[in-house]
């Protein structure tokens, strides 16, 4: 073996060691990051004092900006409230059966990107910071935290992780004109790119933050209903693929509350 070959092997070995240490440190960092993220993740639903159960969880949201605002999916809050029976939109905080609720109102609705910005009552909650979703690359690993089972067992957030398997257009080519609905046509005309993840999310995960496992900064918002209605409309049994709306659209919502 030549001196050049030995040097090349040493360099490769060193690179492998550095890569392994980096991956290990990255994985080990998630528990610490999760401890910081969870207080900012909330349930989104309705409360009605005359109903049994009184609380109904519709999806997930996360605190942003000054701690008095929550981001979630638009379809999560598009519910017809029984105002005459004192039903109100709320967010849920806390854990388990001791979860508490705070009244909320829709401040900004972005139906094109299925996003909603809520204003909440009560004391300030810890907000999450937004990352630049333009920097997200295919193959990178991220985590998301939310309530996949709703409130069946109480308020217990679950965390999943996966890689960005593709940055893809929101709309998939249809197999024929019969599959085109007015809603699908609208999305095809106003297409944009989303993140496709090799992880499984459920309806209760709608509105969950997709975040960097080291910094905890949000790069997207999990969507398990709106996007699949477009991307997987032609599939009889939808796959376990999960989608996320890039955080740049959340940033645009936040700019509206900063405007005078």
C-alpha cells in the first residue's frame, strides 16, 4: 500500500468517525429539544358546558410570536359553533386529564395554505421560533409533536420523526376529469411546494409543528387532511406519507399582526 493510499484511508476513517459522532449527538439532542418544545404545543378544539364531553379536540397548534398567538390548520378551526349553546373555540394546555382550556378567536385565516392564526386569552405561553423553510433540504431529519389520537386518553402529546423525502408540488396529476372537483381545480391553479415526510401522522396531528431536532425552530406545519385530499385523491387507501406546509407561509401570517 502506498503512502497516498494510507493517507486516503485515514482521511476516510476520520470522516466516518466525525459523521457517526454528529449523528449520535443529533439523535441524543432530541429529548432536550422536546422538553423545550412541548410547553408550546397545544390542543385546538371547542368547549361547550352543556355537552358531554364538554371538551372536543379538533387538532393541534403551537404558540408563536408574543406568546398570545397560536398557529394551526385552517380546517381545524373551520367548525360551526353552537353559539346559542355557548360553544366556543378554545386551545387546551396542560397534560392528561388535568388539561385546561383558554378561549381563542381566529385572527387570520389563510385557506389557500390551510393555515390559521389564533389569538388566545390568559397569560403568555412560551412561543416557538420560526426557521427559514427555504433552507430545508431533502434527506434532512425533523420531528413533529401533536395529538394523533385526539383527546380520547386525555391530553398526551406524541412525537414522531422522519426525513424530508421530497419537496413536491401540493397537487398530484389526476387520472381523469371525473376526479377533478372545484376544490381540486382551485388548488391546481394555486399550487406551491410542500414537504413530504417518511413518517405517519393522523388527523389529530393537523397543525403540529415540524421542527429542527437540535434548535427546536419550526420549518413547517403538519397537515394530514388538506394536502392528502389533493396529493392522494386518486388513491383508494391513502399511504402513510405525511405532508407539511412550509413555515414561510406562517411568517406571512405573522407579518399581518405586526402591521399597524
